[in-house]
C-alpha cells in the first residue's frame, strides 16, 4: 500500500491506475434551495464536502442552468428537497433549434456558474479535485422543447438538419464553457448524458446525433486530468464509450448495465461508482452502503477505482449512509 496521500494525490493516482493509500470516495446531491446563487452553491458544496471528508467534489449545479441562456424560464425552489418548476420553454418547435445563437461566456447564467467555481476553489484550496457538471447537447436540446425527449426523437426522424444545427451550436457553447471551467480551477468536467441506450435512441442514431457532439465538448478539455463520463440510464451501450476522451466512467450498476467486474473487462478507464443512486440510496441501510463499497473495491482490487453513487443521490438522504461509505473505504 502507498504511503499516506493528499486528496489530490489519491484521486489522480486512482484515475491513472497507480497504487493508492486507500480508494477515493465522493458523493453528490442536490440541495435545491441552495443552488440558485453562486455563493449559496459554493457554500453548500464546501459544507457537504467537509462534513463527510470527500476526496473529490462534484457540485450539484441546478439542472436548469444549461437551458436558461436559451430562454427556458423557471420558478426556483426554496425547499431543499423540491426541484425548480419549469415555467416556459425557450423553443416552440424543433425548427427553432437551428436558430439558437452561440452563447457568450458572459451570459449571466454562465457567469454565475463561473463565479461559484471561483468561490469554491478559493474555499477548498488547491488540494481537493473539483469536477463541474456539463450536460450533453441532446439533453439540453430536449429541455428546450415542449415534449422533451419525445420531441427530440421525432426531430431525429423528421427534422434532422434543424436538430443537428442546434446540437452544433450547443456543443460549441459548452466546449468553450468547459474550457473556461478548467481555467478557473476545475480538474475536469463531469460530462453527463442520458442518450446512451436503446430506451432513447438506436446505435445508429447515437453515432449521428450524440457521439460527434460529445466528442466536441470532451475533446475541448481532453488535457484535463479528471474528466468523468457519466452515462445515465438502462441497458447503456457501455462498450461504445471506450474511446471517449475521459479518464473515468460513472454509471449505475444493474438494469442491464455491467457490474464493476464486467465493466473492468470492457474499458480501461477508471471506474467511479459502486453505490446505488436515487431513488434507492435513501432506503439503504448503512450496512448496505458499506457492502456495496466493499464489493466495488473487491471487484477492482482497489485499483483504478473511485467510490461514489451511480448518479446523484436523494436529497434528504440519511447522514449515516454517507458516513458508512466514507468509513468503508478506510476499512477495506
């Protein structure tokens, strides 16, 4: 076993597949009441990280931030466990996607996220790795349209040119945003996509409407040491992502997805996860959480492995479950 490491040393060694003193761990969860200003987001993220001594930090920016710059409007929440409410969409139809402008980095909602990152980095100091969430262009386009995912699926079939034009603009915008996050002290992005399996699109549609734009954003930050690819959903095309420029991959085990042992045979990326996300996490006992952590470490031998949830966990989850995960990595 390696000598005692700092958080940064531990995380970067795990991502690179080198020996670690113990497996790193980090969790992420929304506090919907404290994600609506830069200062609240930074303060809540730092509080959560310090409370449970996480090795790395993934702030839970409000999910709506990606679409706000293109006109989506929301009623923000004042309740920690209640999400914001959509008031109106930025687009009326798929044809509107072709007319989206590329957003400036000074767009207020993007400037707010940058300010939160500056504050958080100043608060946590240089030793704690930070990864900032960026959604894939298909997810953002779906948020902009009435009908959501179904509207995007219809556009793939009936209006592919308009959809592709919109995706190109969204990807260019968030490639620049992602680069700015690195400039401000992030160690990578947490690139999240739900468009990763047959429930939403075919392999052929993924190659046309998802992969090129994923590559634009991830390619813009491929020099970062801690980019994480989050593939969200069931029956994911896991092997498809082997050549994506990300250091680690995060997903939920089960529902047709590989476990850690199976994933190790399919990718040379670091594996991040092992613990059930929402909605199941809140119903787990601390012993359940510890068992999941132990199994993930056993399956990997504790190498090229980071512990976390397969997606975000339930707001209001038991503190004992977080403590169980943190304690388990120290015992295993």
